[in-house]
C-alpha cells in the first residue's frame, strides 16, 4: 500500500469517512513470542460522518467502539482499510504529516482522572496543546486557557489546582476544554458522562450541545446509554463484535430493524410496571473476537437465526431513507411492532 495521501471525491457535507476499516491486535505466545492469533477489535467498518452532526455509536462492552474512535483519530494505526478526513486519505501519513491534521481533531477520554496528569496543574494540562503546536506560551497561553475554562463553566481560581482537587464532573469539563484548545473540527467523545451522576450528566450534555453550536463541531459520541445517545445524536450506529450492524437517522427506539438493536432497546429500564419483564434477554455470551463466528456474527445469540445466517455474512444495506441494516431479513422480522411503539413512547416520557 502506498504511504502517499490521496484526494478522493467525497460528498462535500462529509467530514470523516472510513472504508472497510480494520484494527486487529496480535496475540503472541511461546518462547519466541510468535503471533498465535488476533483480536478482531474493528473488522471492516465503513461509515461517513457529516459536518456539524453527531454520530452516536452504541454497543456492548468490547464491541470495538473505543478502538474505532481511536483508530479514526490515528491514535492507533489501522491494520487495513482507509480513513479520510475532509477528503484527504490520512491512513498512512507519518507522524510529521499528521501534526497539522491533529489540530483539527480532538478526543475526550472515558476516564477524566486517568487522562489528566496528576502532577501538573490544570493550566498546564489544558495549555499543553497550545505549546506543542506553537500557538501560545506564557501570559498568552494563560489567557487562552482561562477563556477555555470559562466556556466550560470554570473560573480563574481553578487554573493552578491539580486534578484531585476537582469533582468528576469538573474534571470532565476540564477534558472538554483541553479538547477544544486547538479549535478542532471533529471530536470523539468516549463515554463522556459515564463517571458522573445524573444531574452532572445533564449539565455536561447540554454544555457539549452549546459548544457544538458555538464552534461548529462534529462529534462521534460513544456511549452505552441509549437514552443519552438518542438525546445527543443525529444518527446512531450500532456495533457488535467489531462490525456495524445498524445505522439509522431515525429514533432508534421506534425504527429498530436488527434483532441485536431491538434487544438493546428492550433492555432500557422504564419506571412503569406495565413493562416489567419486557426486556429481551440475549442468550449465551458474546463470541470471542479472537475467533468470531462465521456468517452473521450475531447468529449464535439470535432467536431468528437460520442456516443462511450461520453461513452467509449479511452486508450493510440501505433499506430506505438512509437506514442501513446488516441482516438478511431486515424489515421482515416481527419484533411486536405495536408493543415496540408503546415501549418507545414510555422511554421517551421517562
């Protein structure tokens, strides 16, 4: 493969695009540490993220959501496939070639405490990108950091404090400020509210929406919480065992077409006794990403699976209006539509 970046024809509304993106982690063993297997963390993901939109990514733990986000940012080198940013192929750019592009990308990590250096002040943590990219130092850097902190609801008193002196919600706001330091166009939000309580979650989500409008940001929003994803996202991608199985621009609670997505939706708790016991409990365990099953990867746990599902891998296909589903029987399966609509309404009211 060539290391030379290439320009491609892309929809002008698309900022980020991946083509059959894969990230496999080698497993080694024996005296000579030979490769004895590979973890198929991301295994052939093709998607587009439009300018100014929020693409939500959901799925069980270990399905590859975080690895996908980090690979798109080139924090991890892809095994194969292509990554395009603003029409440019950045898949095999060198570290030096990537540096100006990195200014246009950011990430908010899942654990804010682990992503902040406990030995340096918040002023240095947030200001480090400004120094590394030669944008500001000294008093100018301090002024820019203060402006960023004020945008996320903090003040001058917080500049010289250390991470352990803040609450979880405040630390997440600091991480958001750091991600905004270089005025990026694209930010990966990796479970940004998982370490905060419900009241702080609402503040953080509203803050991210306000900042998106102010800075014209594009988000990839990774989360387990389907209700939060529904609130934040313009489109939702559902991942299972390294692949996208459904991608919908509609309300995920009302338009589910893949059995796995329906199982996720039905598991969302609703404080209404009418829906007690309605959750569709998936049978079995998630198959190993080291040796994924043949055919449809979901077939060992799917109540609708047949021989075709066991032998033929379904492709992600458009079933209308930009709704993509990787299921041989998309639109033909009976999930109990009337019950699903009633449940969706209860979730929306909860």
